[in-house]
C-alpha cells in the first residue's frame, strides 16, 4: 500500500476532512485502477476476503451497482443490508419495536464480522431534518471499529464528488484555472437533497478551480459550506463567487453542472434537543420550484460556455426539466463517463481505507 494514512478512516465529510493532497492521491489511485481494469489486470488480491456492508435507505442505481461490482472486482464480498428487509437502524428516540434496532447495536455487531459499512440516507428516512442523516452516519462511526462510507446523505455526496474530479482530470489534465459552474436547475420533484451541490462546490474549490455557484433566491446552501468554499479558494489559489443568473454563470465556463436541490426554509425544524418543532413544507417548496421553471440547461445556454467545455450531471437527470435531450445526449455531455468513474472512485476509496494491497 502506498500510504497508511487512509487506513481505517471514515469517508463521511470527506470534502472537509481529507486534504487536497489526499484527494489528489485518491484520484491517482482511481485512475491507476481504471487502467488496470481496462487491461484486464487481476485486482482481486487488493481486498481479498474483505466484506463491505451496504445500507440504502433511498433508491440507487449507480452507487449500488458500482459499490457491489467494485468490492467484488477487488476480491471482496458485498452484503446488502437493505433497511426494511433487515431491522432498520434507528437513532435513540426514533425507534419502532420489532422493526428497528438502535444504531449503536447495529454498528458494534457489524464491526465484528465485516470491514466497512456504506450508507445512503436523506429526505424522508432522515425525517426531512437537515443534518439528521449526516449525524446518523457519525453515530455509526462512533460505535464502529470499521470505516463508515457516506454514499450520500443530506449534507454531502463525497463519492460522487471524487468521481466527478476524476472525470475533470481526464478531460482537462489539471484543475488550475478551470471555471466550474454549480447551478440549480428545475425539477418536478422536491425530493432533492443538498448533498451533490454542497460537495460540488467544496471539492473543486479545494482543488484550485474557479467556482461559480448559481441559484435563484431561496436555494442558498448551508452558510458553513459557503464559508468553507471561500477558505478553500484562498488556500488553493482558486476563486469562489455566487450569482442569481444561470446565464451569467455559464459565460466562458469549462464545466457546467446544472442540478436540482431543495430549499432550506421548507425543511423540518428541530429544537436544541433534536425534537421536531416544525414539519417540512413540501407544498411550499414545490411552489418555489414552479416559479423557477426557466432554470433549465438547454442548447441556448450551452452556447455561452467554452467550445471545449463540458456538461456534467450525477444522474438520474430529470430530462426536459433540468436539461434538454439535445444537451445531455450531445457532444459536450460527459455524464456516462462520470457514471463509469463511480466504479473506479469507489474502488479507490475502499482500497485505501479498508487496507488494500496496492
């Protein structure tokens, strides 16, 4: 293994907790594994005999398939502990007799028989309380002796961010002086967490890109995330700016990433003890969405970016809402390259934190 500083670490708030150099190392490892995969070089020795448990509280295609395929390609085993088909892990105060099991008990038990636990949770399973899912993962980490991997929570999606940085590195060769636009886009569904946009302003600022964050009024991100973006930009030599104009943001961009997320003011509210004191207002959020239907990535807006620029999306994209078919299926779209790179990003994370032999 080229370094032991990753061994046993959690991958939860990775945009915050891992250094720029560590992100660059993971990108290099992922690209190395991708080359090995392309040349049919055996990788089963890397995590031979290791077991990954996954828990998906929300639906998934790319994350589920690539983690399952990835651990097996590295010689390990995948066990899907789908909540509802097993006892659903629950935090104290949110238990249901004979349907749930306290997180502390689940984490300690799985630590005895496996090597990592990967979790996805946001939205309804997180009570529509911003940060609830993130705190659930950290509770797992507190009681677990094996690494916890965040496969998307209500705050961050670091596995997606790593795959996206790998894709940008492949397309441009480096990150310096690239203009990266993270933009809100309309969707007919309000079930959209902050994970992708928050990860996709933090990671590129950490790596030195010039990041522009575009959103209509009401779709601002967590102020602590914005504060960190400015901090990372100063440290990396990049920049960070905000705008309420999608068109202004797209001008001369190298990378555009139009994606829907929710509006914080309509999420549930809790008191200092974590008790819900105000329910989520999805109808109110929907009304705000409808006021901004014109926030769509179409060919007219794509003409504003550089000819060498690319369109990115984590998928699934809401076609004819977030993006038009001619854009997502067009020559500047790299969405399936991103999706493929999920496999190699996940393999790099698992190999480094689960004690892989590289």
